[in-house]
């Protein structure tokens, strides 16, 4: 099928199946073009509770589809590419979390949404990159076990009122690859540009940034800023969207390695097949679903 026919078929199937398409900012452009809602992980999990459609096609990675299912258990949630995972989420499982908790028996677990449903189910509250500090500060003075991202954890630790934040050792293979030298080189090449970086980057990269935020926060900052040029320290999908949203401005990727291969796995054909054949439906057992729902809902309540 050519691209035009595929897009028409996707539109037809969406109506027939009462479906809506969600896409993360890191998805390839052709997927974002057919998406009804594009967002960062917080926006996508929030929107899941608001849409009327019975089927949600989540173009992103596995944990995002699970989060949508956890918040909307009565809906059919489809992940077009089954093995689109998140290596950072895979760095912690239930057993490793139990071991971490055993080291800090009085601690509470704040879990980044980039985790499996089973890990969320064993956590006290979830957070995303845009609200991690707020969530941690809401916990009071208890030791906070921050899982799984060491970079976001250390960023929160630095800014939190709580002196007792203990980050786990995970990291995002895409963001962690960027080094201080990449930031310095990009700044030397584009001295007029502001550096906007995601908190999943190493501390040495964040120290070179003018602004630190989630993918949507970075995009809003760049679009609303009076400045003309920006070095973007997150996945390349954000740069592509920004070039479309603000064509009069200049955007440069902080390092060429900012590509999440898992986020790039989904194509139009996969969305088409997902809709046509109900592929791949997310199933979670009731116990996991309820416990994970409580951790995610604790976060959403806090943001109201
Ligand atoms: P956001 O919370 O900014 O959407 O980030 C999700 C993610 O996977 C970043 O690598
Ligand atoms: Fe996971 Fe990093 Fe890809 Fe985000 S960019 S989905 S954290 S591997």
C-alpha cells in the first residue's frame, strides 16, 4: 500500500474500531502525522483517562502502553510493535526493587513512569520527568528511593527539600550517551543558541544547559522564547517537531547519538496492522493493575 492509501485506511479503521491514536514526541514523523494526540509521557497518561474512544493505539514503548491500560483498564490498549521496549525500564524488576527496599527499610519508593507495571505495583507513587521534583517534595522527610534513573534521581536530589533522596543506578541509554564535550562542541558551533536538555542527561551535560525539562517543557520553552536558536539535548524527534512548529527558528541536536531506536520501531504499517488485527493488546492481571493504578493515581491527584 502506498503512504496515501495507508493513511486513508488508518482513518477508516479508526472510525470502524472506535479508536484513537496516541504518539510520543519521539515517534517517527509519519506516525505523528496520523496521531490524534501527541505528547510526553505525562500528557499521554492523562489523556488516556479523558478520551471517549474504546480503543487506544499507543505509539511509543511498552511501559507507556501499560500506563494507559493501568489508568483505563476498561479500554482496549494496543501497542503496534510488541518489542518496542525501554532499556532503562528493563534495568529494574521486582526482585531488584525488593533488594533496594531491603537496604532502606524506612524508605518510600518514587518510581519514574519508565518502569514495568509490576515495578509500579510495588512503588508508593509514580512521577514523570516534568513532575519528579514535586512528587519527591510531597513525600516529607522520609528516605526516598528514586527508581530507576540515576540522572533524573540526582537532578531531583540536587533540587529537593528532602536531603535523603537515594537514586537507583539505571539510566537511559540514549540520553546517557551524551557527554559534556558534545555540549561544549555544540555551544562552540552555535554560540548564539540556548541549550535545552532533558533531565535524563548526565549531570555534566545538565550543567551546560540553560533550561532543563521534559520533552513538552523543552518544546514550550523553545516556541515561547524570544531567542532564535536552540541546542536540543533530548531525542531527535523533538527537534523534528520543533522545526515544524517554529520554522522561523533554528534547532540543533546536542549530539548525533540522540536517537531512541525503540521509539523509531513503529511505522504506519504497524499502526494499520494494530487497528486491523487488534495487535498487540496489553493484558495485566487484576492485582498488578490495581496496585500500579494506585501509584499512578497518587501522582495524578498530586497534580490537580
Ligand atoms: P518524557 O517524560 O519527557 O515524555 O520522557 C519520556 C522518555 O522516555 C524520555 O526518554
Ligand atoms: Fe527509554 Fe531512553 Fe528510549 Fe526514553 S529515550 S524510551 S528512557 S530508552
